[in-house]
C-alpha cells in the first residue's frame, strides 16, 4: 500500500465532511480531490446551520445512512455538530476537527468564543432575520460583512476568492451560538485536530484549547480559518492519519 492507494486496505471507509457557518460544502472540494487521489471515498454533508440541536439531528441521520465505517470531519461550527451528531453512532470510528469547535456537555459556543484573544469574528458580523413558523414570526441569523470577510475569515486566500465566498456565504442561525451542547463524541473516539495558527474566526487559542482537552492529535500549521481551502494537503494528511487508525 502507498500513500496514493488506500482503497485496498480501507475499502469500506467513507470520510464524511461537515462544513461550518458562513460556508457550504464546496469548501471541501480540494480535500475531496486529494482523498480521491489516495483511493478514499468522501462525501460532503450539507449542514443546515439552523442550530446545534437541529443540525446535529440532520447530520446524524445522514451519517447513519452511510454504509460501512466512517471518519467524521468537521470544520469550524461543523466540529460542534459532529461532536453532538456522532454520539451513539457505531459506524463512526474517528473524528477530525479542522479549525473547529469541540464543545463539552453543557457548553454554549457563544460563551466559549467570548474570551478569545485571537478571534475578531464578533465585530465582523451583521444580524439578519428569517421567517419561522406561520405568520410574521422571525428569528435572528448572522452573516459576515462583505468588507470584513477576507480579514476575519479567509486572510490567506486572494481578495478576489474571498469576495466570491462572501457573496455566496450561508448565514447561520443565532441558535448555533446559544444552544447547549450535549454528550461529546470525542470522549469515546480517537480525535485529530488541525489548528490554523492564523485563525481569526474561531480563534486559534480557542481551537487549540478545545483540541487539547479532547485529547486530539494536534497538527498546527500556518493558515487562516479556511485552511482546508488554502492548504488542503495539511487537512488531508490529518484525515489520512485518522483513517489509518481505524482497525
């Protein structure tokens, strides 16, 4: 077996990729291409971005419908989602956190990020509203201001690429930052974590602290919050390590 052919040893493994807030599944394109070159099957699961409870249930359902063993990968808020969604799913064998949150039971993301010295995200957000239920009821969601997207979210991409991402970003419901996390899957599964040292969105300090607490094998690398786009080879390497750990 070589680095470019893992399909023989891991024919039943699927790498399930879950994006975070202000993003979509296209952010995984580079990683998916590199995994495919190594003979690994990957699928990107759409994250609804409507709140921890709803999103975790949705992703858990998607994961449960994958045949064979799974390595679950989460970026940013997607890390909080897989932390909750994977608990109790026997087919998931390892977790990979990419510039991601790994909350413990009872924690709230909005409180976790409040004391970050590296994150500038809160000042870069703008609030919007979306309809819920019948009639005129609405709830709050957040997007990143176009003028702040490059510096706060994707500083190691070109301004042109960041502008396109800002225009296509998906807002995230306020509930993502206010709902409490449930039993964390990282307490019972092996974990890997990619910490981007230039992460100004989740905050390198927050990501590093949570990864350490989870007992993750940590890979630190220069990069912004979207290190899976700017340096997909780093993220792919962590995923391959996780795959190889699956007996």
